[in-house]
């Protein structure tokens, strides 16, 4: 009886794992733009250093992405 109970729990756990994996993959496919899933580590610039055009463009894209997600909620 105990072995059967653990087998049922194992099956339920596997179903949950597959569901989470499926939803994660859907989120990756539905991702906006060509932004990486994880940003590269960046050096923190000093306050007196100006932003490069690439940094400014990335900041704007990330802010837009956050705003679009909040509006969609």
C-alpha cells in the first residue's frame, strides 16, 4: 500500500515537472525582442560617466518590456 502511494506521488510530481517545463519554454518562445534570458554581468559605471548609446538603448528596451508586461497583467 505504501509503495503504491509513493508511486502515485512520483507520477504527480512528474506531471507537475512537465507542466512547469512546458510553461517555461512557452515563456522563452514568447519573449520580446532578442534580449538574452539573463543579462551579462556589467561593470557599474560611476555617476560622472555618461551612458554609451548601447547602454541607453538597452535600458530603454528593458524599461519598455517591463511596462508592457505590467500593462498586460
